[in-house]
C-alpha cells in the first residue's frame, strides 16, 4: 500500500478513483483529474441525456417509435462508459477517443430530435403532390392578373320539383326557330339526388336530357343551375362538372342526373332555372381587380416602410448621441443615462417587429398605422444603436487637425465630425429601410396592413393565384429595394 | 522667434509629460525634436498651438504670449501655425480639395461652413497649393484612396492654404518609407527655405536630422537633454545620439528600419 501523498503537494491522480467517480457521475472523474471545465460539460450532458429519456416517456408530446428507447438508453450507457474510460485515461495522462463522446451525444440528439419534431421524410416526398397545384398557381399567377370583357350567348328553361299533380302546371319546353338560341329539358320535372341514410349512399336523381340549339358550332358550353331561391351553381354528375359541346350545326345534347339539392323545408312545387351559356368573345384584356388591389397595397407597404424609417431617423438621431459611450463617459450621471438608454434600446430591439405589431393592433386597431408603429419602434432601437456605434468610432485625428487650423467649434463639428458620421448614418438608414420593406410584408400577417394582410387573407381563402400575385409583388419590391440600397450604400461608404 | 520658457505639462492622471522645458527657435529655423516615444515630443508640439493646455510656463511667438491668449482669440493664433501629423489626420471620406480647403477655416465666417461654402479666392489658393505638392490630378478623389505619401502631401497643401508662419510637424514621416520620407521632408525644406516658414519637426532618425535640420533639441522623460546647432548636428556621433535616446535604444537609420519592416 502506498502512503498518501502529503496534502498540498500536486498528487498524481489515481486512475481507479477517477474511474469510480465517473461511474457515480460522468464528468466527476474529469473534474478530479483537473479537467474541470470538461468535467462539468460531461456531467451536464449526462444529466440532460437521462432527464430527456424520462421526459420522453412521461410526456404526451412525444410518441416514441418502437426501438427508439433502446437506442437512446444504449447510447446513454455507452456515453457513461466512455466518460469512465476517458476519465481513467486522463488520469494516466492520455486521452481516450475524445470524439467518441461527441459522436454518442450527437447520435442520441438526432434519434430523439427526429421523434420530438416528428420528422417524416416519407411524407415530405410522397405528399408533395398535395402542394403541387398550389405551388404552380403561386409560381405562375398571371391569369389572375388579367380580366377580359366577356360576351355570352345563352338560353334558359325551367324545371319543376316535385312533379306537379296537374300536367298543365309543368314548365313549358319550347324549341325556338331560325338562328335563335334555345334549350329544353326532358323530363321537365323530377326528383333530386339524395343522400339515403338507410343505405348510406347517394340515391341518384331523375336522369335529365338537356337539348339546345342555335349555339356557336364546335365550342364548349357551360351549364348553370339556379335553384328556387336564386343560388346559381354548376351541377356536377358522376364526379365531374356537367359540360356540353356544340356540334357542327350548333346543336347540343347533354344527359345528367338531377343535382343534390336540399328540399326538406320545401313547400309546394318549386321551379328551377337551367341555363346554357357560351362565351362568344373575350376582348379588352385589362388588369384584374385583384391585381389592382395588390398593387395598391404594395404602395401602402412601401409607404409604411418609408414612414417608419423616417420616424425612426427623427427619434433615433437624438437618442444615438446619448447612447454613444465616448460622448457620455464624462460624468457618472451621463454614464448612468448611457446605460439606461442602452438597456431600453436593447429590450425594444430584442422584441420582434411582429410582436410589436400585435401590440400595436390592440393599441390603434388593425391597419397600416399599426404596422407603422411596430416598425418605427423597432427601427428607433436598431438605428439608435447603429448610429451611436458610428459616433463611437469617430477618429480624433481629423478633429485635432481641423482644430489646429484655427477652426471654431462649429466648424470642427461641420468639417471633422459630420463628414465622419454622415456616410455611416446614410448607409445604416438605407439598410434599415430595406429591412423595413421586408418586415412590413410580414407584419401584415398579424393585422399591420399593407400587402402582407392581403396575402394573409388570400391564403386563408385558398385563393392561390391571387396569393401568388402578392408573393411576386413582394419579391419584386424587395429585390428592387435590395439592389437600390446596395447601390446607394456603395456610393456612400 | 519662438521662445519656450519653463514649459511644464502634467496630465490629469499624474503623468509628467514635460518638465521645465526651455528653448528658442529663431525665425526661419528648421528645428528637429528628437527623443524616444513617450519622451514628450508630441505634447510639446501640441502645447505650442494649445491643442493641449500647458500646466505652466510661457510660449512667446513673435512677441505674443500664446499661453495667455483667451480661448475666443485662439483661432487668430492657430491659423498662423500649421500642423501636420504622423497619421496625416485627413477627413478620410472627404475629397482631397475639401481637405485642403479646411486649411482656410480660420479665416472664413463660421456660419459659411453650415452650407459648406468657401470663397472663390480660397478655392484658387487650394488649387494652387495642390499644384505645388503635385496632386492636381487627385483633386476630387476621396482622401482615403490616396497612398500614405500622397495623404501627407494633402496635409502639406492644407498648411499651405492656411498661410502659416510656423509649422509643427509631428513625426511627419514615421508612417512612410525612406524614399517618401525624403520627398516629404524635401517639401518641408522648401517651405522652410523659400517661404521662410519656421519648422518644428519631431524626427526619429539621425540621418534625417543631420540632412534637414538647422537646430536640434533632444527630449528624455520630458526634459531637454540636448541642444545643438547646425554644426553640432553634423558632428553628432551615433553614440551621442544613442545617449539621447537612452541606453535601450538602437541606432538605426531610416533606410534600415524600413527595409526590415517590409
């Protein structure tokens, strides 16, 4: 048995003690051999790994796949063993596979992280088809940007439900003559398609034959149904919208089942209108109402950014001087003001504009003004910080040189200080405007007005082509701003 | 005639930069101030135009006590005293012409500078000065696009338009290579000989001191430890130079140092 080394001397750490300590708590051995920082890190990781396994089992947030727990436990145990081996090797002044511990922790993190965030690569690829139609509309939305003046030819006829007792009460079906456009339906009365609850399936309605003439030859025909209370819709039959096609003589026949119309509260015989409609000319293409709306809103958005930036400049300028350390380190009082201002600016800046927008909508209601308030607050904080840093980085040499020429204090400010701060001020301001344009599209999502709000509404209504217009306008505006600001900044800095 | 009597500067933190410094410079002299970094050269130069307020002592120039001039009249004194710097101290983002024009600030109405206006006469002076230092083609360049030697020439042009009688040069060539050092000091020599401008210039290298100065003072820890005229400079041995610089200093020539730094 070796005698204990005298206390106070630098004893050689015992590998056995290091191993045993690490068996109790990974990292304790490292701490014991003098690798204190590493020991604390190893211990914290071990505790977190064990705690997360327990958490994953207890919480409903995570639905562990079979086998995952085993992997987690095995990697934790392996990590534990590695910690022991590493501590022992450190005691012998070696370093046992330092990357192995890291690899085990990473493996653990990915296995658990995959489950916690519900990563599903299969879904990611197989369900792409769901997004594809939306994607194409958003990427190529220009059909929604243009509208035409449309001229139609059409004819209508009537249909009764239920069939009247007296045949004379049936809607008359008249065939026109000459070039006249007409349509008839046979039979002129019948039953609607109905969901049969006892059988659990759709019972078909009366089969109807629609016959029309006087149409433009070889052109498609649209069919519209207007029910007794005036709702117009395009009837569907066997999973498709009912459509017709005029033949070479301008005649058309279409057969379809009577549509499913709710009739439970119906009293007496009701008459429905069936219309055949053909588009004969599409002239005068012009900007659609939606496109006009989007353009108007992008102008609003640019103005929002402009207003927020200019308000921001006005308020940030004075703040920046009292937030500049070199100007405020004169006395304890000014230094205290400096720290207070810096603190407030940091708090305001660390709250995202979208949060400010939420607050502002409560404050002044939905609309562009709320967005301006949100952007202004964030801009003040950001610009005051940037400006004050520009002031802090002023060189004293030119001030000295200008003073030496016999310049008055005002001249020193105008010729030595202003030329030094103006270029960074301009540069930061333009950069901030650029950011504000981008942000103003986002804050619309929480009611801050502008094009963002429009985009939010359109996506909510699944109007993907319109949403695509908004997306394109935003992208165009942001890239123009981006380019312009880069160019202007290049000239100034 | 520039006379410095018992000049002392003690900074707020207690550092004694200048200790009872006295010397005089006749009109038209080229005075070299030598000494280690921290020996008080920069403080001495800045006391002369009161960029630094001396603690005690007097500075008499052309019969006027500069140390007694009230703050409000200081610009009348300063505009007659030019200064160039080791780091050139140009306003980097302004044009060469603007930098040179700032030499006229002691003469124009301060309110003019709010609109950045200089009389046409001043512009003519600035163009002439730039022509003299050979920078006619760089008038509209930003100052920081120029090389070190060119920037120092802008500094000299700024002094030229200022129409000075006394030039303070604070290590004007320490940031430049030996060829440029001679070119810049050559320009100062021309100002000294042709324009009869008295030059007070701090320098580091014996060969430059011997080549350009007519008079030398050596500073060590804020005290004058050496005073000599034209003849003593030429006879000054490297050993004597080393003595002024202190035992730890190596005697080096400008060419040697610059060669090593490259």
